[in-house]
C-alpha cells in the first residue's frame, strides 16, 4: 500500500502558516486548517481508503501540534513531514501592528498583551520545533521566497532525498535562524573597497572573479570542500533530510554571495541543492 503524504504545518502565529497553506494548495495538496485533533483518528481512517487524499497539508496550532504529530506518527500508512515556521519576535510584533490583527492567544484570553502572547507561544514552540523535519525562518523572507523554499521541498513530491540549501547573508543583518552550519568568510579580501565593484554583488562576474582569484579564497575552498565532503556524507548516512548552510560576510553582498554560488554549483553535482541570497536579493 502506498503511503499518504501528510504535511503538518505549524509554528509561531504570524510566521506565515496561512501563506504556506495557500502555497500547498497551489501544489495540489488537500489543505485543512485547524482540524479538530480529537477527530484525527477518524480522518486517518478516511485517508487510508480514499484515493482523493494522497497529499494532505494540515495547518495546526502550536497547542495542538505535539498531539497531532503523536497521533499521525502511529498511522503506518502515513508519510509524515513536520514544517515549523519561525520568525524573530520583533518582526512578529511589527507584523501584528501593521495588520492590526489580534493574536490568537489574546482572543482566547490566554495572554493580555501581544508581547506576552509571543513569549508564551515561544515556550510552547520548543517541543514541536525539536520534532520538525523542516524549519523555515520567515523573518526576512519575501512571500515569493517562501514559495520557492516550500516548492523546493515538496513540488516534485515528498521523497527522502538529502537536500542542501546554501544561504548567503550579512552578519550585520543577523545570522539565519534556521541555519545548521555557518561559514564565516569575512576574512577574505572585500570587493566593497573597490570602487567599481562596490555597488555590484557576487552574482556579477566581476565580483565573482575578484573574490575567486584570491589565494586566500582558493585555500579556503580547498579546506572547506575536504571538510564538507566528509561532514555531508555523515549527515546523509544519519538520515537527515536537509542541511541549511549559511555563508556570511559583513553585508551579505559580495564575498558570501560568491562563495554560496560556488558551493551550490559544486555540490549540485552530488546532492539536491538550492541557494538563496538573503540580503542580496532585496
């Protein structure tokens, strides 16, 4: 019997669950929002025998997420993936103020202020975030980039393929919250101080060549590739589904973009690879 693909989408309120569900709907998933957890067993029996439910995405609140995962994990006909959407607390505050929406915990009188609601939810989030297969930080993510990320994981169907995402970023804008590993390339010669390169990025050939031709870069690449060849193989053998590797320089425009492009191209020969220039794509 072919398993039913079920994706549980949960995370911080305001981090993008509604948007994520719209993306899953466009990918032809049966989408369910806030389904009663008490009825999950009956729903499991339905999807077991109905061909109409081969791919299901369920938006689940943090309060229900752990129980939902426990129930679904006991169904041997379900192939379960947990997506956790995270976001910086200050940005969550800003989003709620801009939209003038009320936080669910305030509506339910669990919290008396927006700050209290976010703090309370942050505590609730810890157990399910540890169970998640995929964690996406939407703090600085444009809507189209969230779509790109979800499509990269699910559009071709859920498989146990080891995926690697390389993310360039600038340390002055903060470290990617969902990164598993970080590479700091701030020691490399900086194109920012070359007048004709300052307003370009590592996506431009002139900047790419400037960074890549430096002896320091070549030595760094040689040592990094040797280390990552070993490390990524071990993570894959361990059964990890994904690795997110942040490559950071000062502003996230030149050196980090160049090295991200190089590493993504190099490892795409061996793995399913994606890349995202967080601070250069703005």
